């Protein structure tokens, strides 16, 4: 039976998950010091698929959905995110802006599934848009308009992946991530060859040091396999409303880690933008309409 609140050991596990997901943005930045972004993304999914696929059975979902998820998350979310983080947006702000996926998921559900936007969700979307608008206005070198646009598109791709995964409820998400990675690799390799070129690929691979390969493995083992497996395990034991709000801490760890390791500044406008965006996420997660209003909706 699921419990209403996390036990202390499980709270520590959830905290470890969001810490890994948040600090992962700094790890990405280290990996991009030597690897071209599309190649880096291709390596991430290559290691996520092999050798794990030898030990994880393919989930019983149509191949078309695995392919669509792999394209959305691989070439879409991470391909665009890695390009943006190659000098167009700071890791801390990227960890914040990519949380727009929550609102893109709502928007796509309205357009494609016919869900209705409730009053508190309008407030949440407005708050998040205001925070991102503040980043666009004040970003400067920390967030160019191109970088902001790329991360927003990454959030949209993530949202598309959410809806694809949502269409196959009850599936083992670790197996889903592992086997969908197979479909992310070819487009990322092709795009890398076309836009980054064989010379940049060879230079990146030959110059990659232990820290670079550690960043690739961290993407695979820490971010994907541990993160998805542990989060899915918690969701199977607790209500989603108990576990999901922990994701609000991802940008907190992301911005904190970027400030600690990379010296990213945290001026008042950036903290205000983070507070507004996270406030919108919190309204969306925590607001519970009254029973009569919920029945009417």
C-alpha cells in the first residue's frame, strides 16, 4: 500500500535522485569541453543502450512508440540542450528553463488529448512565462536568445516524450529508456557528421580525457539508469503527488552546482526568475481544487 509521505530513507533516496539530475548540468558542461554536442549526445545514448540491453528485456510496447520516444528525447531534448549549453546558456539557467517541459506537457495534452486547462494552471503558466521572460530580458552572457530558444525547444521535445511514454502506462521505464536509446543514436550520429563534421568528431574523441568519459558515463549511469530506476521505484510505492514535487529541487541543485564549480554568478534578477518559475511549477503541482470545482472540471 502506498504511503502519504516519504519515509526518511526514501526521502534521502529522492534527494539523491534530484541532486544527480541537477548537478548533471555541470557534468554536461565538462563533457562539452572536448566533445561536440551532437556527438556527446550520441555517445550518451550509445552507452545507455549497450551493454545494458543485454540484461534488460525489451518492453512490450510497439517499436513505433520506442522510436518516437527515442527521437523526441534523444535528437530533440538532449541534442538541442547540449547545443544550447555549448556557449549559449549557462548550466544553472539551462537546468531552470528546461523545466518548461511541465507546461509544454500540459499544452500538448490540451491540443492532442483534449484536456482542459484549469484556473490554477493558467496562473502557473503565466508565472513560468514571466520568469522566462525575465531571463530573456536580463540574460546577457548567461543566456542568449538562441540559447533560451534551444532550451525551450528541448523542453517541448521532453514534453512530447512525456506524452509518448504516458500512452503506454505501467511500462518499465528503465527498459523503455534503454531500448528507445537505440533509435536516438542513428539520427544523432548523422546530424553530428553533417553539422559537426568528421574532423571535429575525431578531434573530440582523441582529445577526450578521463573527465570527459566520466561525464559520458555519468549521463548514462547516474542520470538515466539510476535516476529513472530509482524514481520509478519510488512512484510505485508512493502517490505521484508525494514524489513529483521533489523535482522542484532539480534547478536548485543545478544553479547551486553551477555557482559552486563553474563560478556562475547568482545576481538578484536570476534568483527572482528562478523563484517565479519554480513558483509556477509549485502552483501546478500543489494546488488542489475544491471537490465541487474538480467535479465540474
